[in-house]
């Protein structure tokens, strides 16, 4: 036996064995020309390491082939025990790593652990695959079908579409305008100057813009400003509706919200009268709620119409016999035409406004306006 620390030439068999030169330990022996064991044992030892690597590759190939053909749970369990069980083939290789030197233990150990992870993933995937196949293969034809949940329109969107369809069938055009308005279009052009007491009728969200802005701006309190914007750029005759969201700075309760949807209507021509308005309004509500409703027209006041009226409806159905205020309207005020650069002596027309939320509450018997904006699916899914 060769003693440690004694320098001797390596046997020629080692110099010619290229496989063994791949191992760092052998390279170290060659560079230092130091051997601490008999050469025959060194060669046999490292040949066993080569064999271990070959066993891992063969085991991987064999395991992957077997996994392809697994279709039942019992076959999958046998596969798991064979390779990953306490006495499994891969488990035995992992246990044998302790007998290897540190350098070889690291290289072989990395490959062995990588294979273990791959086999565990295969087992997990096959469990799901076999489970899903099992569910599909057993069909109970007496079991009720599963309801498919589909998206649908919000009740406010639904009723707005219905309103649009009714008015377009009456030859009205649908127009939209900005939610962020100027003080001029929201108040001044509609015969509501700064000193007018009617300004107190609207609690307004004003924008804080400092002294740089030329005009004060606000979130519109009604959709009426679109009247002026449209009349400035179009020549009569015309008839339009303006659906949109408006904003009020007020306390919320069952019938009030800080934002809600409103519908503005406008018809302008040479011989437009309240008789035309009465026909349009009655036709609209009968199409929306049914023919068996009654109407009541009451005198009222709005700064942008003169004369002004309010419209009430009454349902003959039991429990809904009270008069309901639904709409404000009137003949367009001459000053409003002048603000839009139109001559009130040549034309006339009517305008009206109605809350879309209120119509939805009446139609769907909803007691609280706040439900529309709650996002509660228990409420939304009923429509």
C-alpha cells in the first residue's frame, strides 16, 4: 500500500483513463501526484460514481415512460411507492449519497433532487388529471343542471335604453354633453343669473381653481345646459333628448343622492305648443308604464320655462293609487332662446326634465335610490 505524503509516479492505466479524468478528485491526485489508497480501489470507487449517474438517467427515462401510461389512481399510487416511497428506487439513491465524497455528493445530489421534484410534480399533475376524468365519466342524468351566470345590464342602464328607444321612435335625437360645466351654461344662459333666488334651488359642487380660470366651473346640476349648447350650433326645427348624470351637493336618503341620472327633452319649431308636449309626454309614459295610467298637469315655476307645468301620473293598480310627481316642463323662456342666439319671435318650443332613477324606482318598485349605487349583487342580480 502507498503511504500518504510519498510521491510516486501514477500508473499508466490512470493516465490513459479519460473517464476518470472528468472527476475533480482524480485531477487533484494527478496534479499533486499523491495517492492515499491503492489505485485499484480508487478506480473502482469512481466507477461506482459513474454507475450512479447512469442509474439516475435510466431511472428518469423509465419513470417518465411509465407516467405516460398511468390512467387509474391505483396505478399512480404504485408509481409513487416504486420511485418515491420509503424503499423506492430514487429514495435508495438519495440515501447512498452519504457514502460519496463531498464534491461528488454535490453533483450527484443536485441531479437526484431535481429528479425527485420532477416525479413529485408528475404525481400531483396525474392526481388532478385522473380526478377530472373521474368526474366527467360519471354523469347523473337526474341531477339538475348547473346555472350559468351571465353578465347583464344595470337597472339604470336598462331603463335608459328603454327610454332612448321610445323617444327615437317618436323621431327624437339623442344628444350628450359634458358633466363638467361652466357657470354660464349651467346657470346664466338658462335665465338663472348670480342674483337670481332660483340659484338656491341647486346645491352645487364647485371646482376650486384659484384665480387663473376665466370662468367658474362646476359639476352640472342638471342636463339643461345641453339645450344651450345644441341650440347654438343647430337651426330649428329639432327635437332632442339628453340623458346623463348630474350632481347635487346634498344629504343622501331614500329619495336623494349626490349623483343621479336625468333626462332632458327639447322640441323647438315655429308652431310648437303645450298640446304637442301633452301628446309626447302621454305617449312616452304609456309606452314605459302601460296604457292604463292617468295624467294630471299642474302649474309650476322654473326659471327657464314660461309657462311651467308639472306632470303627475296615477296607476289604477291596487296599492298604487296615489298621484306621483314625475316630470317638470314648460314652454322655453324667451331669454333662453336669446342666450342661444335665436329669435323668440320666430320660434317657440317646450322643454322637460325627468329623473331616470325615479322612473326606475317606480317601474321596478324600488324603495331606496341608494340601492342603485350600492354595488350589492343581491340587488343587482334581480334584474
